């Protein structure tokens, strides 16, 4: 049974492909123009464009329109952008070298990450990710068997895995990730063209689909001198301690509150 893809997601995907071939500052269609082009309501068109703006792909200027945003030097840690799209935003040519692509029984650890039973079939995809021909990361992904047909047939050397999944109706909705540091082992060093022991930035993530089911678990091992993550955060307001509250009460009850 074919999975329903919301109209705004189809528009969003079409715009991603279009933006990949445009330069920063170029103007995108207005909401009204997208309504005509895609045959949708203004609210649907606006929703698609707003999602791209939240990812930093689009800059919306009140009274002027929507423009292709200037690509950032680093990736925001709170947004997952496919490696292919991320490199294209930086003006670089992405590609991959497939090191492994097969179906195998899930180990206990792999099964736990995907919410499966040990021994269930999973898809294993290992790629060396490159930008302008330079090795950037070793990426090892395990995926639910539901997407086996996509992973085993798609062009994943020049194309994007996430775009192939979306085109087949498998919508990736949200994920969690852990970012750590590690030292390059001999295999990392050989593939990334660095020395063993050099620092790596390691990202481990799990992505779920629109139904909340884990569909992909990936470990990406980046050469630390070639990649970085930008983090934005809120500052937590300090909570008064019990001793601080008692001290404030003592001052208030001592008659000193009138002093400057």
C-alpha cells in the first residue's frame, strides 16, 4: 500500500532540489506563485517554505519574498540535513563510495537501536562520504527491512539516501543524536587519509518515521579538522538555594531593608 505524502512535504522536496542548483541570494517563488505551480492552498505553500526557512535553507524577508540563504560553514546540531544537501549548501560536490550494502541478521545491539528482535533482517549500508573528492566521514547505517528495496536499488554514490526514502514514501520525521569524540583507528585512518589516533567527531543518531517507528540508526565518524557542529541553546535561570532563601529572609526581618 502506498504511503500518503502530505502536499507540503512534496513541495518541500521539490524546492530542496531546486535550491541545490541555485546561488545564495537568488529569489524563490512567492507563496502565491507556488499555489499556482503546485495547485495547493496558500497555507500549504507557506508551510513548505517555512520548514525550509527553519532549516536555514531559505531566508524570508517581509515585504520582499523568500531567497536562497547563505550556506553556513557548519551544521546546526539541532537540525539534520542530509550530507548531500549540506555539502551542496557549502558550494561543494558531494559523493559517496559504497563500502558495504547488504541484508543481514540484526545483532542484539542493532536490534535494540531499531526496536527489533535479535536475528531480524536489517539493511546495512556503509559509505565513505566525500566533498569535492576529499574524504569527510565514514558513515555506517543500519535500517529497518521495510526500506530494503530502496536502499539496495537507489544510487547512493551520487544521490541522497534520505531523498530516496522520501521519494518512496518513507518520511523521516525526527531523531535523537549523541555527539562524542574518538581517536581514529587504522581503518578510519586509511579511509579518511589521516594518521591513526587523530581526533574524530562521532555522531550516533536514530531517526523515526511519521509513525514514531525507528527506521535508521547511523554512526558517522568525521575527521575533526574538516567538520564541525554549531549549537544554539537557552540559558537556564538559576534556582535560589535553600541557604540563599534563608539569608534573604534574615535580611528582610532585620530591619535592614530600608538601608541603601
